[in-house]
C-alpha cells in the first residue's frame, strides 16, 4: 500500500492552495467548493498529495501554536537560503534560519501564512 494523501483542516484552502502552487511548485489536482471548500494539491513529483479543506464539522487546529516538532511538512530543497528568503518575502514567518547539522544535513524552518510549519531540508544522505 501507499499513502494517497494527507489531509489538513485549514481556514482558507483556496488561498492556501494558491500560495503553495505559487511558492512551492504545487499543482491543484482536484478541487470543489461544495459541500465544503477543498483542494487536493500535489508537489512537483505528482506523487505527494495534500488535501486542504475547511469543514465546519471539525475544529480548526491552531497550527501557529503547535511546536514545529509536533507537526511540519518537510520539503527536499537544493538551495535552502534562496528558497527561505523567497518564502519569507511571500509571507512565511521564520522559525529557524538555515543551519547545518553535525551530520551534514542543511535545515531551515518557517511557518506558512496559515501558521503551518514548513521545513526545508537538504540531507547529506537523502531519504529517498
């Protein structure tokens, strides 16, 4: 089996999908506005899908108050300093500046405009 998608309850799925498409290279694979607004967005591999929706039946997580170690979306990134600055210019908030770990991994952490933690990672030994 493989994971089909990861779903996130968000305040504004339409705006969030637009931001992820414009700034992180996602594309909208499926969308609907009824019965609730929902967007299925795919990363540039087309294999990783996020479902972002707003359903009044579910509580809204306060992503901005969550420790990024509790929940974050990590993106493999070749040029972390450039992407980090571009995301900040697009409205993301810095959590931790780009840094190299002892194992050679290069990491940075931000929050998207909806408070969800976004990690940029360039691993010395890639996971996949």
